[in-house]
C-alpha cells in the first residue's frame, strides 16, 4: 500500500482573461472543468478539501457527487487577497496604483495590495491549513482544490526557497502536485512556533 499523499490541484480556466482575481468569486468555464477532470482521472481520492471560491468548489462538489467522497471547505486555501485589486487587470492597477504595484512586485513579502494581504500572510495561512490537514489525516489520498497563490507558496516552502520567489513559480491551470504526507508533516513541524 502506498504512503498517504495529498494532491494539490489548481483550478482550471475561468470565463474571463488575465486579472488579479484573488477573492473575486468567479466560476470555472467548461474547458476549465474538463481540465480538472482530466488532471484527477484515476487518482482514487478518498477525501476532497476545497477553497470556498466557486472556481474550486464547483469541481470539488462535482467530484464528490460522482464518487460519494466527503468534501471539506477550507477558507485558508482561498486565493491571495488582493484587496481593492481583486478582479482588476494589471493595466487598470498600474493606472491607479503604479507606485504601490511596483512596491508589491519588488517585495510582496512585506508590501500588500491596498486592503489585501502580503505574501507572508498568505504563507502563514497556507501553513496553518496544511498543519490542519496532517494533524487530522484519516484518509490515504486527499485532493486539495485550490489556487495558484497557495500552491506557489507551498512549493517554495517545500523546496526551501525564499517565499518572495513564489510569484515566479509556474503553476498552470489544472496542474496537479503530489506531496507525500511525510514531507508536509516535516514542513508543518518546522514552522510550528517554539
């Protein structure tokens, strides 16, 4: 029998183009749903954890209905909160908040979008969500349906990369990332406060 594993799936494509979607609650498009079906075909998932945003939750609900798998909605796996930039294009943000956008891209660990969160705050939220997963694991295979931001941060943490590199990590739509529970347990133990 294989070791327990957690699969992190980025949601598929959405109806609209490139924007700082963040907490904007948009649905996946038909192609995006098919991308997620294809990515998870044959995994034999026992439990599903999902972001509350519908671009993730829609597929999690569909997958649960097809196989009778339980679903847990975990708000800490929601996308990064871009504050007043949520749902806006880079061009719009550049027009209104050029200096703030520049500061964010130069140091996203300390500089948040107006009304949003820093990359460091996102990382703390993702670590806490992962800690909850490994502390309460009762399943062999868990699928976490989430967003690019949380997955990028998690991959940086697991690879011991500086968190500011998260914005450069490539996480395409509907990409699937398998993580052994042992690796996640060690990450959570290393990030526990003393």
